[in-house]
């Protein structure tokens, strides 16, 4: 359905996309992930000719849309794009926003466009807001209207450019639910997102972008669970792992707790499990280790398993002190409350102790 052949995009002396080669099949739902600044949104804008490519070719349904003389407006009718910022007309009601393009571009009668618009608003759960103006809607509601407006043109392909990035965290779920329903319907979709939960739920393929190319292209399961390339592996690991390094008895544990809470939020870790992670780290490091180990160099790695709804904490530090020898029995009891597995190991060669704890919620 879509084919990129050696596509490039430069802005002045800066090359954002170096050599894009990929094929998108009909019915594919592709999540595009990667570090900021690697050209994810630029790829989408090149495909829709909002930023025309500066090299290479793009084919849609076998037609080269980068060829001179190609009817770009006709091509765009095959693609609907949902932006971060909604782009609704504030002087029009919700239903008028949805009716406008089908009437102007597809030649539908106002009644036909109205009927289609109401049906789509029902699909996204906003039929009762049809006669409201965008200013009266929440961010999540505006984005759902934007999705309905895109669907009103009956596009073959839907492009989402960070559809949840401008939303309050409490509103992300309602937009994700709509996109997930579209994915189940078999629509061909490409989604640029930093929300890994969304990427996993709605995609059957993932493009990991880096170095101006599609660095890895694979199934959702393969890219997230068993990435082939090193940069992909490091990127995915950073999403799942929080690493803290305590290098002073005056370490900023208040800031560390904030880091833990942000990590839990980004990974949708349940509140009880997040509290368990925080409590174990506080008790083990602050109450037990810091008062007794001679050299305060403590490395803490937390890894969350969404599949098993559990977290694994690995704490490494110099010396052979065993936490179970502490006089702070309350701290040990609190750790026991949240853990289902604990182990201790001392490596004589490195002089380092390692404690591993599995955190779970009952």
C-alpha cells in the first residue's frame, strides 16, 4: 500500500531523514518510536506532503506520489492525519467541523455529511456534544472530535502524529481507547507516539527510528521483547528500567522518590506496586545500608514486568554487609510485606554485594 524508497529530507544543512526504506501493507498498524529528534514526525509529514521529501520516492497504491505532476490533493484524500494540536475550527460547532471537508471536498449533501458525522461522534462517544463549540470541550474530547473529523473523509490510511502528547494524563486513556478500536477494525494506520503502552496495544509492527533511518522494523512483540539491534535494545530497556546511583550520605532521596513516581507513571505501574517499589528502596537503602556501609556507593536498578505485574529491584554496593544482619527489624518487616523473593550474594573478586528483591501486589 505504501512504499518508501531511499526517501530523504533535509532542512537547510541539516539532514533529518537520510535513507528511509520500508513497505506498509494494507491493514498494518505501525507504531513509530524512537528518541526525540530522530525524524518520526517528519516521516509522517513527508508522506502527507506537508513537508515534501527532498530525495527518494514514495509510492501509495502503486502510484509514485513524489513524481512531478502528481495530484497531491487527490492523494491526500486517501490519508487522514490527526495532529497533536487538534486543529479544530473554533467558530464552528463540533458537527460543523466534521461536516466541512466531506461537503467541500467529497461533494456530500449537508444531510449526508450530518448523518455521517453523528454516526462518527457516536463511535467516539461524543454524539451529545454535536452542537457544542470546541472551546467547551476538554483536550481529550477535542482529540476525539479530530479523529471523527478525519474518519469522515473515509481515508484508506490514518496518520497519527503524537495524538496524546498534548493531553492531560487523565485524558490520555479516552483517546487511546478510540485508537485501539480503530486498530481492531483493520484500518491501515501509522502512529508516532512516546506512549509505549499505546504503541503495544494498537500496533502489529513497530518502526524504531534512529540515525535518520528506520533502524529496526519488526513485529510489536519482537521489537519490545527481543530487539535485534543494540540501539533498539537500549531504548526499550530505558523505558522499562529505572537506575539510581547513591554516591553520598547526603544523597537527594526526595528527588529520587520523584524519579520513582515519574517512572511508575510513564510505565502505568499500579499504585500499590509503585508504593512497594518506593518503600523497599527507602527501607533497604536509607534505613539499612547507608548507616553501616563504609563507602556510600549504592547502585539501584528497578525493572518492571507488565506481563507479570511485578517489579525487580537489584541493589549493588561495596563490602560484604548482609542486610539481614541489621538491627532495624521494622525495616526488614516492611521489605517482607512487599517482596515475594529476596536473595543476597557477595562477590569476593569485586568486593561487591548484590541484593535482589521481587516486588509484587497481593
